[in-house]
C-alpha cells in the first residue's frame, strides 16, 4: 500500500523549483529556501505563481510523481504526468460498466449512500455536541434535515435508475447545505454561509470549502491512478473533456468528513477570520496566501490522524482512506467483491 501523505504543496508566489541531483530545490529571488529528496514525494502541487524547471518536470514524470498546477484560490489548471500505467483489463471493465446504465447505477447508489450517510453524521455530531446551546429554530431545522437525509438514504436503497439517483443526490445536497449555516457557531456576519456557490465562491465559507474540495480531488485522483483506474471516466459524474469524473465520484463520500468538518473546525475554533479573505470586484471571495498555508497544514494534520475503517475493520491513517476506497472499487470491478462498499464515517 502506497502512502498518500507525501504531497508537497508550494504556495510561495515567485518560487522557482528546480532539480539538484535527486532533490527538489525551491528558490525565491535567487536564494535557496527549501530542499527535499524526490524519493519522499508522490505528488507536487504548485499553487499560484510558482515555476518549475523542465529538468525537474522530466525527472518527476520518470519517477512517477505527478505535478499539478492550481490557481492561487485552488482552481485546477493543469497536470503533468508520465506514461499512463495500470491494468488494461481493469480499465476496459471500467469503461464497459460506465456504458451499462443498470450496472453503473449500482455503483452510483452505493457512492451516494456513503455521501448521504456522512452528511447525516456531520449534522448528527453537531446536534449531539452543541444541540443544547442552539436556538430552538436552528435545532429544529437541523433535526428535520437529519431525518430527511435518513429518508433519502432509504429511497436510495430502492432505486436503480441513474437519473433518479442523481435527483436524490441533488435533494440531499439542498437539504444538507440548507442548514449548514447553523453549524457555524461564530457570530461574525462575514463568516455566514449563504448557500453553496461555486465558480466563483461568493462568501468566505464557500471559498474555504472549494479550496478543500480541490485538495481532496487531487488526492482522490492520485489514489485512482495508483490502483490502475482511469480518473477521467466516472459513474455519477458524466464524462467531460478535462474533468476527472471518477475522482469527483470518489470525492463525494469524503466531502462531509474530510472537507466540511475541517472547514467548520477552522471557523469555529477561530483559526481564521474575515481578514483572511479578500473580495474581488465581481463578488468572488478568495483565501489570502497566509490562510492557504494554514488550511494546508490543518489538512495534512487531519490526514495523519488515525481512524478505524468500517469495512476493513482496521485502524488506518485518514490520508489512506481514498486509496483504500479506490482499491475496493477496483476489486469490485474485477469481480472480487459483489458490490462496492462505500466509506461510512462512524
């Protein structure tokens, strides 16, 4: 099992990355600021105005290290990687499955069962830990949303049609994000959640969520490539040029657990505030550079925590969970597992 924790994030504007022997060297304005052996890396993520030398790019592709480029606010721009490797028979079965609506729907159903279960877990934990301190209206709305998500889970178990499953996923998202603001315990008006907004995010909470989703998508894509699956061909998300559809499928199970909960913790513990965001003329809200570093550190620390995986019944580092789920999906496609077991947060 390959470790998923060895990702190097470079966020310093104007940084120049180059190869020196078997090391990655970061220079800023001609001065060396950091050095890291390449054998310690599995991926390199460059955020903002970061430049990479051609020799380093070539060396990374030879070593199986993917280099991703993101904008300063976390939007995916490009990815440099070497020759595609993996089991051709596994990928052919993946392609056949996506072309078979009935068999595809069985995987989508389990993916969504995991996502809705984990959304309920977020709401349930908030009710359990802070319900007594909530206003009666907020407590009531959270309780109703928690119950509605349970009913959606029951319907998911009964459905076998892709369009219906996607519709139920939309209902679940509307229910979940409809009460998400009640989970933000900070009273500052600048940190209120006003509904999910993307491209661009229109408030601080959305900016933070979008940034975390981008980091998590990167990890899901790396996990899928590690086990030989094609991250561009998904089951829930339709194929679109340039979109890692299967990585977005896998992401759904982890959004509540790895991104939403972390965003809430950072806000409620006051590890960030209104001054950590900037608002552009078009209404978009972005994270400042220093906040990006704070979030990256918190995200990496979260991945190092250990938790028991419900299906395997083993205690693992959280950062390995996307790889485990990718392996389980590959085993299902090969016929070793009757169904894909989703990630369930307990």
